[in-house]
C-alpha cells in the first residue's frame, strides 16, 4: 500500500473516520462513477505542475499546460473495457510569448486551457493575470485584451479556470472572490472585449480551479478545498447556461479524502455509448507526496 494510504488509514483510525478500500473517505453516492485511474510519471525534469487539461472529441487526444509554462500533448490509453489505463506519445514543449521566446518567471504560470474547434489554443495565466491564444503548439502567443478587473486579482489566485462555450466565446473566472459570501465573477470574451455577464455562487471554502463546457453545452466546474494535512477535497458541479445566466448547481461528485491529490484540470467528452465522461488531472506542485494523477468518471445520465 502506498505510504500516503498507510498514513491516511492511521490518522483516520485515530479520528474515527470511515475510509474505503483505497484509503479515501467514504462518501454518498454521486451521479459520477470512477472508471479509470492512472498515476502519470515522466523522467523529463520539465514534467509536473499540470494545471489545465483539454480532450478532443475522441476522448484520447489531449493537451495540457503546466504552471511552469509547458504545453504537453499526447494520447490517453484505455483497456479493453474502456477504462483509463495510461498515457502515450507525450511531447513537452514551452509556451512562447509574442516574440517567440519561451515564457519564464511570472509569465510562465499557466493555469487554464481551452481548445477551439479550429485547433487554436487559449491559455489563462495567473501572477501576470491574462489570457493568450496560440495558433498551435510551438507558435508565438497572441495576447488577448484585458478586463480592468484582471489587474486587481490576488497574486496566487488568478484566472485558474478557462472554457469555450458553444458560441465560441471564452469563459474564465478567478480562484478567489474576495469574501466567503461573495460570488465568483465570470468573464466572457465576445467581439474582442471582455464583459462580466454573470456570477457563480460561492459555497464557503470551495474554490474554482478548472472548467469546461461539455458536449451538452453545460458548464462543468472543478473546485477544491485545501484541508492542510488532510490534503485536498475535490468537487465537480455543472450549470446549464441560458440567456439569463447559469441555472442551479448540480453536484456530480464530491470527494473528501485524506492526502488526496490537488486536482486542477477537467475535460469533458462523450464516449461511443453516448455517455458523458470527465477526466480530472492533478497538479503535483513538484512536491512529495502529491503526484500527477488522471482520474476518469462516467455520468449515470
């Protein structure tokens, strides 16, 4: 059993917490069911810190970004039963600024990723809060306009989540809203300008770290709650998007686990049976005991 699971079982016994066979806190039934899990490793020193994930319609071809300014591309592997089992053909290359030079320092903290149907990559950054577009891997950045609010975002809590809706409009929101009772502002890029058309409700300490608009047109939101020595709780919700703003929150998954990984990226796709699935990826922060883990869930309906 992994060291992390042994520690979890020991602390749970002291605290009287019920765990499942994987060392995770027992949870009520949710609409999402796990259908595969893989710890992703690589010898390349540039690997790690994965914060944003996008999947093509085939559910295999992926792109990901890291908080050290790297773009990862490759293919997810699944076994004969369709369960996530590995990663193949990974290529790592730096994101580049408008001059074509690799991003460095405060410019390198890539957090959110969205890919348009024509292959254009959109990346949101924190530290220097902004969104850039790229015609493809290895191409120079095209800086997008800024909203005035971006300059006022907290240093380590910027534009973590990024998605594209069915109309091709970018959606982004910051990790923090400023107060526990203040909703999260959602910014939308349309006709070359950012607006702030709606908010998403805040639920205590839960903070948004990833987003995707699924094949069903709904907004899927990944949130985390840092629990100190217990690790990171994770929650996935979805919202219907209408002319009047988002509908009510529908919680699909809530995982409260001792020493659970720091999940930051989400990608939604529809499999050959017509079922919606989503893949989560964790940011290892380049620090033990966290790992880069991919976990896939299938929705019941």
